[in-house]
């Protein structure tokens, strides 16, 4: 019997996109990253910048769908309605700060505003949750640094340990 592919849930956080204003380019880039990693996309949603809604969807992805990876895109900046990190922290059991740091550093050569991103990453149960920026180009930049390590991280969380070598 063939082994099941790890599953991902993708959550675009954007009030304007949730109202149907414009195309969800960031979500498309997250989907491309998940597919490049060989993940099955179990859910792809767009929600407004509302903390309770973001928390509820992340809980659903982790606890009910049992996905291996939950990616969020958007809501990580400094405006009053950028609440994705707070919503994420509310559902995390353990943070993985190196992932968030690597994502910020991936944007460093592309924008002087890289340090204003407040995204976080961590785990809930066997699910890795990663906040990505909302900018489509920044999603691609983050994907470049995440792609080499995400398969190993997902294997560790699923109990398919392959060691900690380079």
C-alpha cells in the first residue's frame, strides 16, 4: 500500500481578499510551495483579519483535520488589524523561533522593511504552523529557505525520524 502524502492547510488572512477584492496571489504561492514539497492540500481558505476567526481555523486544521503543516499568509505586520501572530500563539503548544527568523532574513535582501514582520512558527500536536508574509514575492522568498527543512520537520513531528544530519 502506498504511503499517504503529508497534508497541508493554507489560510490567507486578508480582510480585502475575504470580501472578494482582488485575487489571492499569496494563497496561490503558498499552494505552489505545498505542491513543490509533495504535500496534499487538505484545505485552502481566505479569512478576514479577525483574531478569533484565525484561531478557530487553525484549531480546525490542527485538531480536526490533523494536517501536518498549516501555512498562514498575511496579517503579520504592524497595523492594528495585523493579528495573525497573536492568533497563532494562542493555539501553539511550542514555538519554533528559528523558522520565523529564517523567513524574516529571507526578505532582508529584498526590502528594508524585513524586520517589521512579526510572523511566528511552532507546533500544535503533530502540526507545524508557519506564518508567512502576505506579499506574494515574500512567500516565494520564504519558500526558498523553508523548502530544504520542512520535510525533515514534518517527519520529526510525525515520528518518522531520519536523524539530525545536514
